[in-house]
């Protein structure tokens, strides 16, 4: 899958998570990455573009509203890149209400593939637009958090997932 030219890039700082990188490609926001607490000027040098687009700015504003508890649903044009199965999984995530969680097996049932629990978990792990496509709302059947691909490796992803779930619980 070839990636297109980046139309805009924004960086947003969150006290708990560190920097988020928001990228707009062909048809909308295609990526939100958790960068942690890094040297943002060094990061900006990786790209041939450093300008925000109206859409990456709007996405930053909506994410800030989300972090402050003022926004529970996003209204952002997305450019979702993945297989049909992944897109099916990610679409089901968009239906999980703010502040609620479901299990991986619930998600597999929702998409009509009861036995595909591991594949669902794997698809969620490849979601490149976290928070807006809320894969953090999927937990293990026993209530434990399961995995989360965010962060710079280690347990950072689980810490971010825990933070997002607690944030939503507090503002529900």
C-alpha cells in the first residue's frame, strides 16, 4: 500500500501522554501517533512538511476538547488505510459509546466472526488513528486491559489506555 503525500501535520502536547502527532494524507486524518515526551524539533525534521492543515488543526482542537472532557464524539474526516477485515473491526469500534468498554470476543461477535477474537485484537493493534477510532475501549473478557499499541514501547501503551479509560469514566 503506497502512502500519499502528507498534506498537513500537527503536534499536540498532553501532560499525561506527551506529544501526539496528527497527520493528514490524501482524504483525511490518516495517523495519530503517541510520541511520548520527545524532542519535538528533532521529530519535525523527519518530514518534508512542517505546516498544519485546516484539518490537522481541527483534529488538534477536537482532541484538546476530548482531553478536557468537553468532547465525547469526534467529527473529523478520516483516511482509514487497512484491509477490509481491519476496517470492519475499526468501524465496530466507532459504535462503542464514550466511557463504555467491550471485550475482544464481544467485538468479534459484533462483526459476525465469533471465532476471530485474536484476529480482532491484532486488527485493533494496527489501528493508526487511536482515540478517534477508540480501540482503547476494548478490554479482555476478564476485565483486564489487554494490550494497547500506543506509546514508545514497554508498558507505555497500557498506561495510555488506562489514562484514556479513566478520563472517559470521570467525564461520562
